[in-house]
C-alpha cells in the first residue's frame, strides 16, 4: 500500500513520456484546475460548516438521527449519517462539510467515517445536476428522471453501508 | 439552499436555547467557519496533485482509449442519439471525463449532448435524456479525488482503502438507476 502511490506517479509519468505528452505542463495545468475547484468550494464551506456545526452543537443532530434511526437500521445504514443522506442530493459542498464533520467526530477509520466517505464518493448532487442539464436543454417536464436518479442515490447509500461492513469487519 | 441554511441556523439556536446549550451553539458557529478554511487548506495539496495526474492521463491519451472502449456500449444505451456522430462523441466525452473524476470537464460535454438531444423534445424530457441525467447523477468516477483528499487531510494514512467499496457502490447505484429509468419509462409516465 505504501508503494502504491509512488509507483502510480512514476508509471503515469512514464506513460506520458511514452505517449509524447507534455508531462510537466499537464501536471501543472491539472493542479491549477484543482486549485480552482477548492477556491470555488471554500466560500460555500465557510458558509455551510458553521450551520452544520451549530446544528450539531444544539443537539438537533442527535434528535434527527434518533428520529431516522428505525428506518435506517432496517436498511443497515448507520443512523449518524442521517444528515448526510438528506443533504447529499441537494448540495455538494454541504455534503462535503457534513462528511468532514462526521470524520472529525467519529474518526476517519471508524465505520461511520468510512461509510460517509464511500457515500460521498459514489453519489452525486442529483438535483443540481438535473437542474443544469435540463436547464441547458430547455426541458420543463422532467418526467421520470428525478425518481430514477433518486432510486440510484438510495441504492448508493444502502450499498455503501453494506460494502463498508463487508470490506472492513470490526 | 437558502431555505435549508436559514432553517438549519434557526432550528439550531432554538434547539440550543431549549436544551441549554446556547453557548456551545455560539462557539460552534465561529469554530465552523475557521474549520472550513483549515479543511480546504489541508485538502488543497492532495487535490491539486490528483487533478494534475488525471490531466496528464487525459493528455497521454487514456481518455481517447476509454472513449473507444465505451462508444459501442453508449451506442446501445442511446440508440436514437447515437445515430448522430457529434451527439455520440459529446456523450462519450462526458462519460469518459466523469470516469476520470474531471467533473468540470464533463459538464460542458454533457450539456452539449443534452442540447442536441433535446431538439426534438418540445420541452418534455425524452427517455434518452432522462437516461443521460441518471448517468450523470449516479457518480461513475473511478477515482474519487475529493474524498481521498478529505480522508488524508483528516490524518488517514491509507485514504485509498475505501476504493473497492466505492467502485461496488457506484456500479450498483448506476445499475439500479438505469433499471429504474427503463421501468419508469414503460409504466410511470402517466403517474408523473
């Protein structure tokens, strides 16, 4: 595992040289793009993290989790992730803030921390994406796009909890 | 989003007053803002490096290879749109960029494909447009760079150990999304 990253970097570089790509320029151009991504999410995070932290500190988060727990238990999803499930389809940076908070509170290698990370990595900001694509295409009747997309999201949440339980038994 | 933010904050202070944690709530607001900056700074390096690697892979022709691999599959998934060469190439570029986790690059291609596909729609989404949206809302990226950066920023030494779980989960959610799209396109239209 410790060799994986250096190996990956050198093989990507060698592959680039082989294919006559401008290795160094591509790396810096991509890095610049990554910088822009972080720059774009920073204002959203500065706005959202205080709200999430306040929500947690007030005890409202526990209330919400306890309220959702019976349903989530049936699906095998840790109830602590309830806020993430609600935020994920609506706001990407909100979801990022929630996962950051869950990892800070429960630990990055805890079951909750891992499940939240897998959920974040395998789903998308559904409503935002629907708005962008249908907005661009001038679609007013979205028909079955949203129910189908939400079915994919729910599946993602359940399978995330399932795979973390299978791959990281405690 | 505005309603959610206001709701969160309002609910938090009312709940804080009722549970006698008003002081903790006040402290949490400022701590949260500071933490957002720390979080972004600690993610910045890893995320920039990964974006560089992905960009290099794209420049080295991996994207072109992936496109060749996926074009036949996409032609089956989008029989109508696949007849138009330019729509098909926009679709392929969209899926390939999504796989590499280059969301910024994926969206313009997806929008171009959606625009071309919507010409015959008259304001109502066709089955194939719904399918395109499902494909883009169910994340299909092979390497979730943001999550990996977030985990390493939190001090995790093996941030990539969740990759197999992410792949299985993504595959399952895309499969269910496409099945749901197919089933709903047959039965659900009158209800929606």
